[in-house]
């Protein structure tokens, strides 16, 4: 039994709920976290998410692009949850966070990681130049550093370091800011960000307003500054640019091994047909090399 899907709006959260006799599915979109990048709309196999245009005025963002879901199309598969770059979408089954795609091995897990070298970070003296810049620079407040004084006159020392993975967007800002080289971040998406500033209208900063990782900012001189190191290749800036001056291209998605037609289709939509062929060819080459080594050992 498919069950009827009910859609509700609850305090900046869009909720889809489907109940059957034994299962309750819940999909929640956090509109505060969503930047309207359009990835969910692009990859959904049932075309349930729909993206509305942004509202801008005088070069500023008044309202982000909003995502809505056609409830009669959503099958609660979880593709949008897995690939949302800002962790704005969640799925629960009977109150537990679960993705059906993983359970049937139809989708891979993305290779994204924030690794901390405890020897360099924990118990380090704040007066040595750290000043917990990782926490200060994090655009999503995913990092929480605990500082403690050892003795009355002792300098503050880091005694704990926590990262809330549900909030982390793996933008590398903490890695870049850390003076001790104690943090290493692996981004799930690789690609390129190109901005033709000659097309930018005077005073426009819509792209900086929408960027979740602060890879695009407006400096003190009112000039557009781009730091691609922090770009998560979500494409939100490209979505809102009024002059098509921004091109975001995803060339690779780092992920675990999986054999699935659903993933092949999603990967092509995320990147390109050329990137898909490159990945398939690379995997075929690895298989051939592995088989050659195995035969050589006979």
C-alpha cells in the first residue's frame, strides 16, 4: 500500500508525511539551511522538488529561491537527502534517520571528511596563536571548541573539539584558518567556479548574499572577492545571478563504490555525460588491472 502523502508548512520547515499501517515516512526541508541550489530538483527521479526563482532588488537578495515538493510524486527514496550540500533535507522512517537508498545499496555514501590531528590541536595553548579561528571562521557554526585554564595564571588550553556533522558543509574554511595545520577537510564535490566580473552590474552582490560557504564575498572596497578553495560547488550563486556571469561546474563526486543505475543517472545530472564516462572508464581500468594482477599470481 502506497499511502497518502500529506504536506505541511511548519515554521520555515516543509514537511511531507506518508503513513501506512506499519510505516511512517517523514521528509523535512529546513528552509533556513536551503540555499536554493537546485541539486534536489535536478537529480530527483520523480521530479518532485520544484525551485522557484529568487527575489532580488537593487543588487541584493531579498528572498532565496524556494524549494517546494509535489507530494504526490515523492517516493521518499532519499536521493535529495544524500546529495544536498547544505544538509537541508532529512528523512525519517518510524522516527529514525534512515535512507532507503543505502539499505538496498542503490546509492553510494559521499566521501566527505573533517579530520583533526589531536596532537596538534587538543591541549594546545590558545596564547600560541590559535585563538580558535576554526570556530570563528565556520560559516555554519558546526565547530565547538572548549577551552579551559590549567591554574590561575596559565594560558587557556583547548581540551575538547566537537564537529556537528549535520551542520558541516565541508567548505575548508576551518582548514585554511587553522595556524597549526591540524584540520584536513575532504570535499565530496570537485569542480570549477568561474565569474565574469565584466558582466556584473555595479553594486550587485546577490551571489555573495546566497553563498553558504562565503567563497564569494564583498570586501571593504565593495569589490567582489572569490576564493574557490571554499566553494562547495552547490551552484546557488549561478542560480541567482541576474546576468549569467557565474558558471559552476561539478567535474567529480567522491563516493564509495556502488553498482546502480540510479546512481549513474544521478551522477550524470550532477556533473556531465563526459564526467560520467570518465568515471566508468576509470573503474573499468582498475578492474582490468586487478584481474591482470590476479592472473599473474597464478
